[in-house]
């Protein structure tokens, strides 16, 4: 249930106004030239209660998630809920940081920058299946006292839940972070890390999806997931089921738009099935990326820069809005023969 709150304490309202002014100044200087209706909404805090922020559940057609609150035309991830449904994390640009909300006494707080984010460029958060770890990309210095990474370079970092919040970010090491740019990631139940990497060894310095299985908690080896998943076009934004039974990812290989969502299922022989485009119900002439399935398996979240009630035209490359849809489409796309040729 959503309603306008009329008894907000003055200090909370002052904080919201100050945050709005700061974000507005930053957007004027750095944001793409796109008109977003969310920028003109009343900035008074909104009282949100219930599962999934009290939003009406989607059916088989993707809908904007929490427009004006979560979706504001500058998001850079999916919406990531913890298994208990009490916390939400997502990425937002201008500035590039990781935000969170949580339920306190039955009410959702306003979006705030996470404790481990806000100083450097932080993008592409992924929440582990148990809600205990967040992996994200950042240009923060690899060594204490060093300079931030230059240009497009991003490395993967991880924070772990602690008694008082989140740990300090931990660099995932030189083996994982050996490419030009390590982008969005996914972690399975056993800790296997999937991520996309821009690699100079790939034709055209393009992007592939890689995998690393932990050894004593460290990622010591990395392997390309192979030609069945990866193509000669950029392949990125992996989401992998906690049991590795399927992978959803974004690819520029062709389809309905610039970058579509594809799905592949793990066969009984351990190989991936031929990826299937998730179809016109999910994909658009614009870009779809950063898929994520909720811990309860009910909904598929993803990001898209397609035109929407918030933005008349496509949002220029970079940010988008967050959409959600019934996850039943995953079962619909599963091949009848699990051993169909890759």
C-alpha cells in the first residue's frame, strides 16, 4: 500500500529537500539530456508498506517498478531484495552509487547511499542468494592511498554482512580483475562467481561472460563460459540461478533491440543449452540488461532504457528504469528435452 505521508518530521523533510537539491545540481551538470517525469514529481517522502514496497504485482507484461521512487530514469541495475524481503539494494547514476532501503516498523525508508558506497564510482550491485554478500564494480583504489582506476577501468569488490552492517569492501584479486573492465556479476549458492569482462584478447576488445569457482574462499582461477553462451558480440549482465540450473544474460548478438535478454538452461550432461531470446514480451527495440530473479522465484527484475510513462524517448546509453515481470516466463522457455544440442 502506498500513501502520501502528512506527518513527516521536519528533520526528515529537510533531509529529503537537501538530497533533492544536491541530486538536481549533479544531474544538471552530468545527466544525459532526457526529460524524465520523475524529476517533476513532488519530492515529499512517500509512505511505503508491504512486500515489494507495496507495489501491485506484475503479470506477464513487464511494468515499471516503483516509478518516481526507485525508477527515476537513472538506475543502473535491477532491484535486489534480501531473502526476508526486508531490504532492497539497487544502483543509481549521477552520481554512480549503490542505494538501499529497508523496512523499519513496517515502513520502508527513503533510498539512501549504502554505507560502503558514495565516495567512488560504484556500479552493478549483485546480492548473493543468502543476502549475506554484495558484489559490485568500482573504480576505487586497489591499494590504500592509491589513485582511483583511470578511464573505463572497473574492478570487482565484495562486502559481507557484519554485526553492525556491512564490512569494508574486499578486492576480489588480480585473477578476477585482470581484464580492462569487470562489469556486472552473479554469485551462486556455492559461491561461484559469474561476471562479464572486457578482454583485450577478445576480437574487437569486446565483452564475454566468465566464471570463477572459489578455493578456500578465494577466486584463484577464471574460465570463459564458452562459445555457447558467448558470441562475437558483447555478452554481459549475467544472472545465474542459485543452483546454476539456468543463466539469463544480455547480448548485442541481435534480436528485438540493441541488447536483448537471453536464457540458457543447464543440461543433464552439465553443458549449457542453446540460448533463447526471451521474446517480445520481455525485450524491446531499446536495451534490456541486469536481470535478477527474486529469492522467492516469483519475479524477474531487469533494467531497460525503453520509452515509458516517465520518459517519452529512449534514455541515452547508460542508465534506465527498473522493470519487473512474473517469472513464470522462465519455465515457459525451458526446452522440453534437457539434452537438446548446445
